[in-house]
C-alpha cells in the first residue's frame, strides 16, 4: 500500500527532475526534492502503521479527514463572522478536543487565545458514568472574555452542563459551545451547541481526538468502533 502510494510521487519527481535537470533542486520551501520524496514515503508508511488496530477491534470510517477539515473551515468562518474583530478565547475540553481546537484556531482570522480544562467521566467504558469531576482547571480568568468552549462530542450533555455552570459564574462576556460532533439521540440534558460540525447517530466513535481507552485519538478520520465476538468488551458495553 505504502509502496503503491509512493510510486506516483516518485514518477512525478523523476519527471520534475528531467525538466529541471538537477535532481537536488530546492522546492519553494527550501527542502531538497530527494529528501522530500523520502520524507513523503516515510510519512505514508508511518501513517499506515499508526492505523493498526487493537486485536478484536474494528473501526469503520464514518467521516473522512477531508470532510472534517472542510467543515472546520466553515465553522471557523462562521465564528469569525459572528464575533467580527473581537478577540476570541477558545477553551478546549481535554483531551478529545485538541485536534479540533488546533484546526479551529488556525482557521480563525484574528486574535485568538487558548486554554484547556479537563474533566473525567468515562474512564475505559463506552457509556458515561454520569459523574463529572474537574481534574484540571483553566490557567487564566475568563472574566470579560468571549469564550468558545470547544468539545469533541456532545453526548448526554452532562459534561457541558457541568462546565457551563462553572464558566457562567466566572462572568465571561460571551459563552458559546463548539462541538465537532453531536449525538442528540443520547441527550439527557437541555444543553445545545452553538456550532456543530456533524450530527451523528447513536454509535461509539473514535478518531480525530476521540478515544476508546486512550486508543485511536490519532486516527485522521472519525470512525465507528466495533468489537469482534471473541473480544472482551468493557463491563457496561451493550
Ligand atoms: P457527555 O457528558 O455524555 O456529553 O459526554 C461527553 C464526553 O464523553 C465527550 O467529551 C467524550 O470525551 C466522551 N464521549 C461521548 N461519546 C463518545 C464517543 O462516541 N466516543 C468517544 N468519546 C465519547
Ligand atoms: Mg471530550
């Protein structure tokens, strides 16, 4: 697979080299083409090996990385438009929101600051314990700031309900929620996100920051996790 993907690139480089006579000509970024080719092939191989799954677990792609990136660009534009020129303070809920937050922040034109908060509610299970606990507070005050809470997924809504209660007491100028995914079928609170990337069915998903037992956060796509019959499932999995 990695080899097959590298071949067209190699051919392309060879043609490029023939046209430009010197193979070691620098690309616009100042990287030698020969080393660029090696790096691309290595990156492909690393990417493929990173995708190896845990025994007994399968991931079926639900939302591709291309769709994710396209949607994040749209959300960034929408947020920037809604708060024209105002400094934005993005607060990521660790750890699931890290990739979403960093892509969102990079796509918003204008002044952006970031901070993180951490809560625990899931552990190794695929259903929430329903108990939310603050495990890491913000570094800075949010008083008077335009705060966008950035979450990977809005599921039962317990986490965000808990966080909103805390944040509201700290007097931000505005308080909004951006959730990459929304699973409305599981909601048991009245919480709604102001910005939603994708609404998904009631399935357990991993990738692009979302994990199962700390696995799969690094998958570039979002996929539905399933277990083979022989695999040991978490205690409360249905
Ligand atoms: P809630 O409190 O039930 O809304 O759950 C929010 C948190 O649960 C999210 O921030 C995720 O960390 C986790 N979570 C909920 N659904 C999923 C899922 O399908 N995959 C991975 N994590 C999930
Ligand atoms: Mg989360």
